């Protein structure tokens, strides 16, 4: 394998999330074009942003931009930080009833005083392209047809497209969140992996992780997963996105990437995942970098889920004989 300039010759294979995401986006664009060829309207995603959190605004803007790049329609609905429960739930009811809307996402986190669970449950499960509604969670665990949270679904897509076998693999998932950890475990079980889910109260965490053929880290602690967690030759998926603001720490984490310390000097931080990148490069057979690994896949699968929602909703309205 030819190593990129500046990398160590013994470094494990980097799994390219950007390339996989680009391929998924191209598939979505082709699906939207096929709808247009049948004189069908493009799928439409409605994004709801509550409050004035700058990071949330950027995330929504990026998602809507991605919609336009693949031919999807999008709508942005903004509610102020003072929006109340009834205003938000009323908006969701109107989007549920709007036949032109195929997918709905509510950007998290919500301002204080709004119940995240109540808001998620107010979304029509057929339009829940984030895959968080209890109906879709139940379908995932029972093997039914529904929507799966975008990040774990993107991870499985990346593994498949990278030729990483799942059947019979011993997998360890670090983190039990409803967004990543739990659905990741369900997806891996469905693919016949043997799955262990670890969390903050798991004793001997490194010992358990070091058994894994596939290690998925989603715990929100920068560079927490070090070499003793990683079985030599394992595939390591890093879901974390954290900031490191110390130049010396950046040089230690990225010994072959001097630009990382320069980023700290220039903008005050560089990004690191939950996995120590230098240790992953030394011990893993394949691993995802941060950035450029899992991150791009989340938006790509949101687009894919929106296309899927449109297909399912439209198929449900056709006479049975017309369904391809």
C-alpha cells in the first residue's frame, strides 16, 4: 500500500469517509434524477431549528446545502429561543400533515425547557429521517422496515464499502447513547457480529476493548482510546469530535501531521476524535481519521434516508400493481 506523504510506512489503512459519503451522495442524486424522469417532484426535507445556538445553525445550513447539491428540496423553519412547547409541537403537526414534506429533522440540542423526547415523539415516524422516534427504534431492534440514525448507518456503509467483514466478528461499542451506541449495536447484531456494549461504569474497559475485531468509540473524550484498547490488526471506528487547544498535545497526537500544531496556533484548536490517532495508526489494521472519517457520512445518510422516506410514502399511495 502506498502511504501518503508524511505518513509512517507502517501505518494502518485509513478508511476514507469522504469518498464513501461522496459515493452515497451520487447515489442519492441518481435516485432523485430517476424521480424527475418519472415526472415526480423531488423529495423534500424540512429542518427545524429552535434557538440561536451558532453550532446548530451551521449544522442545519450544511445539511440544507447538501440537499441542494443532490437535487433534494429543503425548507428551514426557525423558531426563537423563547419558542414554547405548543409553538414547536404545532409546527411539527403542520409538517406531519404537509404532503409535500417527506422528511423532518429537529436540530438538537433544544433550548432549556423543551422536552427532547416529547418533540421526537411528535414527528410522524414515516418522516423521521433521523431515526429517533420510538417506532423506528423498535423496528430497528425487531428487524422491521424503518429509519436508522444516520451516524451508525453511515458507519455500516463505510465498513461494507471498505470490505470489512462483519459476520462472525467480535465487536465492542464504547458508548450507549441513543444516537450512536445503541443503534450501532443493533445494526451489528443484525449483521451477525458478536457485540459488547461498554459505558462509563464498565470495569476493565481496555481489556474488553482489546478483544475486538471491530472497535467503535463514541464516548466524547478526546484521545481516550489508547494503544492498550486496540487489538493489533483491528478495525477502529472513531465517532468522536473534540477540540485540542495545546500545541504540544497536538504534536504528540499527530506526530506525522505538523499542520495540526499550526492549526492550534492559527485558530486555537485542532480536531481529534475519541481515539488516539497515532496509537490507532500503529496498531489498527484499518481506522477512521478525524476529520474525514465518520463525520461526512452522517449528512450523506440523512440525504439517503430522505430519499427512502419519499419512496416509501409514494409507494404506499400507489395501487399494488404499480409498485415496482
